[in-house]
C-alpha cells in the first residue's frame, strides 16, 4: 500500500457530491489513500497530467481490474504498442475526417426524427425523451450494431458502467453487467454476416476489416458502448441544464459570442462525465513524499483535476467564456478519448443547436427536482422540461 495519508469518505455523500471532499484533498492531501474505495487517489491536475503520460509506472494494463474481468481486454486497458495497434485499427471509423464526412449527417437525421416525435408544449423528461434515444441511435450507427434498439444500447451501457464501478462487489450489479455483455455478443454475432458481405465505416466494420482478433473486436465494441452512450447522454442533458440555469451564459451562446462547442467543453470541465480513470502501479515509484508499491491501484481523479484552483479561476462556477485548454475531460496522453471528435460532433454540432432551434422557449419544469449523482461517472439522472416550440 502507498505511504499516502489516509482520508475517509462517506460513500453516499461522495456519490451525491464529490467536489467538497476533492477540494479538501487538493488542499490537505492531493495524494491520499481512501479505504472506502480501496485505492490511492490523485487529486491534483499537475500530478494527474504527468502520471497519465507515465505508462511505464501508471499502467492501464490491469489484469485483475473490473473492466478486464467483466468486459474483456480492450485497448483502454493496454499500453504502448499493444494499445496503439488497436487504436490505429479503429481510428478510421472515428477520425475527424470520417466524423465530418460520414457521421454528422446521420447524427442530424437522428436528432430531427426524435424531435419530430415530441409534441409541442409537452412536459417531457429531456434525458429520457431526447438525450437517451439520440445518443443510442448515434452509437448504433457508429458501432455498426444497427440490429438493436436504442433502449437496449442504453441498458447495456449502464449495466457495464455500473459493473466496472462496482467496487463494493454487489452481486446484482455484476449480474446485470454480465447480462449486458452477453447481449452485445449476440448482437455482434448477428451482424457478422452482414459486415462480411457489406463492410462499412462503423467500428465493427473497420475492426473486422483490419484483421483484429475477434476477442479484441468484442472487447472494443463493449468499450465503445460503455462510454459512447452513457457520457454523451449525460453531457447533452447536462449542458442543456447548465445553459437553462445560467441565462446570462446562455445569452452569450445565443448571440454567437460563444460557440456551442465552448459551452459543451466548459460543462465537461465543470461536471466531468468521466470523473475517474484507474491505473495500476507497474513498478515501485514515489511522488514527492509518497511512495507506491508494485500492483497497487490508484485513481486519477479527472473530476478533481478539472476543478483545480491552480489552473481554473472560480473553478466551481460554470463559465462558458473560460479557457478550457487545460481540461482533462477527455483524458490526456496516449489514452486521450478516441471518440472525442464524434462526441463533439454529436453534442456541439448537432444536439445543442438543433434542440434550441426547435424548442426556442425550452424551460425546466418545476414539478420535479433535477437529480445528479456519481463520482466515477457523473451526470444528470433526469431533466424535466416543457418543450415549448
């Protein structure tokens, strides 16, 4: 175990709002062992930024990690050339060029179709009625699993997200994760003859065409679903909520003084959808006065890095004019999110401008509180609105 000072947390409070405790850690113990999580947490942006790039020490390869055990050995849990080989194989499906030339028009068609089904003046849950189906339909296109419904995509994503954050070992959570991964395997098997006959630009299509081993194809499709549904869904609803609750900021975007992309990226800094990334210590190491032992687990707390007072003035405030160049919302170093360009297109190029163009007087409903939670994966759980077109 590391020699980091011990800090205890209340897991329930930490799930509801981790930011006060993370601020305390940055001030008092930026590297701290948290027994309730069984891990040493890095809370400082500088420590995280440096460590993310030191793959010989802070290794993503975690044979005993929950992601490997539950979802298979995907590229996110590989380092060096093993990671790069798989990243290069799937990159043609999510490159900036492919996103612009191929996916953005499909994203727009999904958004228009879903919005056309919303009754003007209706009171809806924006998360359930737009963000969830939109993210799911976009992900169906990107992964190539067009043989399933968006509800299945969402359930599978949530099942895996809950499973890989199941540090308490809840057997019911693990069972739901196994059900999700089994469902994905069946969907992949159904699509294999289609892809072999008519290969396309989807993740499944390009990975099969690259000759990637089937075990790795399955693992990387599951990786794409676990993050590609949950995070965009929450970021779309969350950015809408942030803008509606900060009307002065929203006006800057409406006037064109600030872009939709700036608004989204500030939200992703402020409420980091991916709040943490685990690492395994690959060899004895020390940071200042804290020593680490081989094979111990550390958590890089992206949600804390993005509110680090040393880099972000008024870090707890949502400010669309902020310089977010030091944000690590999409990670950093060799494991920078491969789907970042697709996410930006989905949210900033399509979802946000389309929603606010079609529902010019969108308002948060006052008959139900907006709920938010999570620390490893954080975001809104609902968003009641009145869809005033």
